């Protein structure tokens, strides 16, 4: 199965938290999207093992995307050769044009390693000659694949970004993002969860900066290029 986009995250709920509104918009446009959670997200504060995985599937259904988990141990995620190769394999298997992953500066060690894992994996996925690399046998059986773009949504455990490459106006689908996050009752409280309140405040803050209700922001691994600079939406301060 090929997907237009892969969202590669440390934990079930990261993709929703960081870019749930964008995912709803893209899936509504017909983009097939796969979320890959590298860890199992266990243990959780409020539920027995296994519940979070079911909630993650429900959140993906609400957003209109698919999801799989590599099942690595939460809290122990590391930028190892094995993880890089496993992610590169997934990229070759699903041949996405766009890859999204968590940016590098983050207090959670699982989030902090995502950027280097995914930057390396997207690069390794496009290289050939793996049959000549001891340990590279798995990639030798797949065709090389070069993605078009690597984007990093803002991790909400980081301080706010003063500059970013672009923002997506997610105002029209924000209720879907709320619903997708609300199913994670293994990690969030059913009423007035403090983290969810802060997440929403961030999306409102960036929306306010740009003159809309809610926005999700992104950095890009490389400069953006357009044929037509009129594609950009107007913002409040021009
Ligand atoms: Zn996380």
C-alpha cells in the first residue's frame, strides 16, 4: 500500500496533538495518510495496557487516516541503526511524497530523538547498493525511494517557536482534532484536562498571530519552493 504522507511519531497521540487538524484537512482532500507510532505508548496513567492502542485506532478513524505501531518500548526510544533502518524500510514500502515527524528540541527524550531518526531514515531510503552493506540486507530487497519533503510540526512540549516555515489554518476542522484527542482517556482526563487545554491554547495562539481561529505550525528540512507565490493565504499583518 502506498500513502501520500507518512507521519512518524514517538507515541500514539503525538500526531494528533501536533498536527491533528492538518491530518483532518488532508484526509478530507483524499490523501491516503499513515501514522507510524514508533513506541507502544505504555504504560499509561489511567488505563491498563492495550487500551491506548485501541484509542489510537479510534482517533485515526476520526481523522480519516490509517495507523500502525512498531511497538518499541515507550521511554526507551533511541536513535539506533536498527530503528533508522526499520523506518527507512517503511518509507520504501509506502513510498510517501511527504514525511512529517517531531522536531528535535524537546524535553521528552523519545521526542528529542525523532528528528535524527527520521532525517537519517529518509536519507538512507533513497540510497542504493545496500547489498554491499553488511547489515543492510533488508533494504537491499526494496527499491530506493526519495521523498519530496520532510516537515516538522511543533511539539507541544517545546517552548513556542518564534519562527517557522509555514502554518496550516485548521479552524474549520478543529472540532475533529478535539474529538480525536478526547478518545485518549488512557492519558487525558475526561473533563478539563490541563494538557489538552494548553495544547488548544497553543493552536489558538498561532491562529491569533496569523488572523485565524486555530493554526498548526511547521518547520521544513529544506527551504520551501513554489511556482506561484500567490498560493499563500492572507494573514492579519500582511
Ligand atoms: Zn509523545
